[in-house]
């Protein structure tokens, strides 16, 4: 019954961690809230569960408690949306109902509406939520390409939900703020075994880590989904998302990887008018292949909220941090990213060439955990040390993705069934990541390390 799941590695991380500390200062002991990673990596073939004219739905993990939906969708924007909606219809319908109810609950508490009869309090709360989300839509619609509108129309038709609700759900990230961490490492920072193309580029040795922490009460938990887009125009790419949500908060195209976090201490202005940032990040994946082109696209598009954006690039064989807001688009490299992350940037901060990291706290952050792990693992950063860092920092509760540009694999972990997660998160806080299984997802259908651009026929036939 569990025959598709193959346990590939069961790593006793503590042993490896003590090895990797040799030669290091070992100073991260005591600097980090969590213990090291002792979890497992599962490698598993997704099971086909449904097909549609322009897509397929697969599943990984064990339903109902820890499964994840994987969609492959193709075609025009409308077809992409319709396939997404059709393949996940019942999930989208129940998620939208639960998510609106969850937001209503929060508004009821915030505005002390609980003294009112439930029905009345709830309709007032819903009215306020709709008004806020609709206003966000009106401010961004002018700068939203019609492709996204067509996709949302298709999604509403496929899932048989109201178009207005589809739009409102997409607007939520424009209103909310998540605390996350990210890291990029390449070249001299990465372990030699995963860095064979010394100086040769092609993304070899480039890792990008993305850990998302968000409202753990939100019912999006149960609807985690990976959507592989195979659009009629542009690059194929995957977003790590939730049923019925089409923006990119975490995404990978084989060419570029995307990570982001809210940029709280940004002093410049923040606008609500412009293209929703999570739509723009999707266009970065779909339309660009390298950092220069990505920066150009973002520079010429009206931007909204302030976020810190991480972009890993295969062609450039590096990762950059971007300060992104309506009036700012600043690029930081491994020499000057501490201008953002430290209130006392070192004079010569090029202490660790080939690493950029932003921890989960408000920046600038004086927390010592991430720098101490980087210090003790420098030159040996690989997937194990990076997963260890996630566990030590206790980040990535909602999901964590580790893009390995060399092997073109993504390790992905997600919060499993709420009950399980609650117990492990709040009662066994120190060891929660130990119970989180990472799933390895191959992106062979996209790009390999050897710059192999697949033609259409190859791409169609090698989905995983
Ligand atoms: C799923 O979770 C429920 C509630 O936590 C539990 O009772 C059940 O045994 C779990 N099922 C599996 C297959 O793990
Ligand atoms: C950044 O924000 C935090 C809390 O929001 C505040 O305490 C801190 O002083 C701010 N730092 C700077 C440099 O603005
Ligand atoms: C950081 O350094 C890079 C490369 O030296 C430079 O292009 C960029 O403008 C610098 N960023 C800031 C904000 O000074
Ligand atoms: C910082 O660098 C400048 C120029 O390289 C140098 O003159 C100055 O003394 C340095 N300051 C510190 C505190 O090291
Ligand atoms: C690949 O898939 C696309 C979209 O479904 C289709 O239009 C195209 O004809 C396919 N190409 C080949 C060579 O099969």
C-alpha cells in the first residue's frame, strides 16, 4: 500500500553535524534555538490521480494526512487556470470557504465583534475583508497583465467558484506579511563534491534555501500544492503554493529560483498601486533567464509592497538579494548584503565569499544563529548543512524549499496535517523539523546542469 514510497536515506544528522564541525569553531552551539536536523529524505514517484484536457494531477505522500498535490498544466492562460481549477475543484471550494472563515474569525477578534450575534458579526467581518481585498484589486488591476485575469477566469470556471473570490484570495499576500529566511551559497562556500564545475558556471554548486513561516492557524495547510506551469509562451516553471492560489512566493524554473520575505524596516515608500508582487515574480520565472533580465523586467514594472527578494541564477552561478519596493530596486551581492542584514555593516564584510543569508527576524537582525552556522560550515555548505541550518533556526514551518541547481533537484518539505503539526510545533518545539520529511522532486524536465535546453517533445515526455 505504501509501495511508491522508497526510503532513500535515513540520515542520523547528529553524526554528520559533528563531523562538519571539525575545524569550525563549533560556536553555533548555544547560538541557535533549535537542534540539528534529524529528519529523512524520501524519494517518491508521484501517483497520477486525475487528468484533464490540459493537465494532470499527481499526488505524493500519504493521504489524507501528509499528502501534497502536484499539477502539470499546459496551454494558454485560460487553459492553465481552467485545468488548475478542474483538477483541484473540491479542494479549492473547501479551502476558499475555510480561509474566508479564518479571516472573519481574526477580524471578529480584532474589532471586538464577538459581542454581536454570530451571523451579524460574521457578515460585518466578511464585508470588511471583501472591501480591503477588492480595494487592493482595484489598485493593481491596471498594472496586472490580462494573462493573469484570463487565468483567474479559467480558474473560477474550472473550480466552479465565484470569480470575485478567486481574485480576493490572490490579493491576500498584498495585505499580509510573512517572516521567512533565505540563503544562497555558491562557489567557494559550497562543498567541493557538489561543486565540480569550478569556475565553469552553469549553476554547479549553487544552492538556494527558502524557508516560509506564516500564520500556522491558516487553513492553507491542508491544500499545499506544487504547480508545474508549461505555458504556451516562455519558460516552464514550478510554484510551491496552495490550491487555488496562482502567485509565486516560492518558485523555481531550473534557470532561476525565487525566495522572498517582507522588508519591514524599509524607509522608502510602499505603494498599493502596481502589479501584485507575487504575479511579477511569476513573470520573472516565466520570462527571464538570468539576473540582469530579471532586474530589467522588475525595473520596468510598477511595483507594490516592500519585500526582500532572493534570486538564484543558474547562468550567473550565483545568488543575489534584491531590496524591492515601489520606489527601490537595489541589488546586493555577497560583499554588501550586510547593509540590509546588519545595523553595523562590517567595513570589509566580504568575510564569506559566495554566501548571502537573511534570517527570519526583522532586518537588520543581530541574531547570531545563521552567521554562526555559515561560519562553521563555510566551504562545506551543502544540502545537509543547509537543512541543518533550517532546523537550528526553527524556520520554514509552513514550507521549506532547497533548490540545488547542480542536480536540478528541489528538496521540499511542508507542514503536514494540522493536528500533527500543532503537537510537534508547540509541544516539541526543539525537534519539530526532525519529524518533517523532505521530498525530493526532480526537475529534469526543465534544465540540467549542462545547459541542456530541452525541446518541446523532450519536455513533454519527461515530466519529473
Ligand atoms: C491521520 O490523522 C488522524 C488525526 O490526527 C489520525 O487519527 C490518523 O491515524 C492519521 N492517519 C494516518 C494514515 O496517519
Ligand atoms: C527595525 O524594526 C524594528 C521593529 O520593527 C525596530 O525595533 C528597529 O529599531 C528597526 N531598526 C531600524 C534600523 O530601523
Ligand atoms: C552592492 O555591490 C554591487 C556589486 O559591487 C553593486 O552593483 C551594488 O550597487 C551594491 N549595492 C548597493 C545597494 O550599494
Ligand atoms: C574602513 O575602510 C576604510 C577604507 O578602506 C579605512 O580607511 C578605515 O580605516 C576602515 N575603518 C575601519 C573601522 O576599519
Ligand atoms: C507538447 O505539449 C504542447 C502542449 O500540450 C503541445 O502543444 C505540443 O504539440 C507538444 N509537443 C510535442 C512535440 O509533442
